[in-house]
């Protein structure tokens, strides 16, 4: 990726994350990047082209963040995985808040944009593969199914924190409880209990 193109896309991510979908215009990205009017249009002639490139750049950055985490941890138990994910979630709503807001804005935008939806799904699949493997390693009997439970739980938790920030946000204990319930399971014929039901 060329230097100027990267600068423009990082600027677009900031506009999207900090001001929302409607604020993303070619002129707004030019201004955010500190470049002359028309710079964004030269690289991305249409709004669809700009959003497709934003997803590409966003996915690259978020994947790098996740891979940085993946190479530093090797969870062997629900507690270890819960602590690692807790740290990652605190980072996502703290130092990487704008990037995370960008992800949620893109998810909403993809509801009415099939091409964007395909890109977002592909990006999520990469992260899902890591999570599925970790669930398998910590003892899940059904990691392909339970990765969706974990993913939906994390998505809702992060969205809530972004919308109504808690300065003491630390999801570690809740994540550990969820992971323990998924791994422990229940005898045949009985439904698994949620972390809240276990209290």
C-alpha cells in the first residue's frame, strides 16, 4: 500500500470512528489527512470504492492487533483465555477505541451494502479461526458452535462499553465465567447454564 493511500485511509477510519458514516466524504478525508482537495478522489473515485478500501485497511490494522496478541499468549485454560481476551477488550475500547468504533459503523453500513457485507464477513472469519482454535485448546467439545456464542457476547459487551463507558471496565471475570461454562458443559439432555445462572 502506498504511503499516501495509507494516510488517506487511516484518516478515513478516524472520520468514520469519531464522527460516523455520514461524515465520511472525500473532502472530509482530505481535510483529516491534511492533504489537498481531490486527493481522496484520485485514489477512490466513488463512495463505494472508498468504503471498500476502508474495510481493507481497517481489516489489516485490526488483524495486526489480533496477531500481536496471538503471538504473545498461549491459553491452556478458560482462565488464561479469559485474561487474554479481557486485556484485548480493554485495549479495543481504550487506545484503539476509534478503530473499534469504525468496526461497528462498518457493520451497520454493511446491512444495506452486500459487497461491504462480504468483506466484513471475510475479515471476521480470520479472527473466528483463531478463536475457534483457542476454544478447542482449552477443552471445548464444540468450538465451531461455541465460537459464535463467545463472539456475540464479546460484540455486545464492547458495544455497550462504547455507548456507555464505564471507567472501571474490566470484562475478565465475566469472560472467564462464560468460557468455563462453555467448556464444562452439562450432562446429556441438560441445557448449559449461563454465567449469571451459576452465581
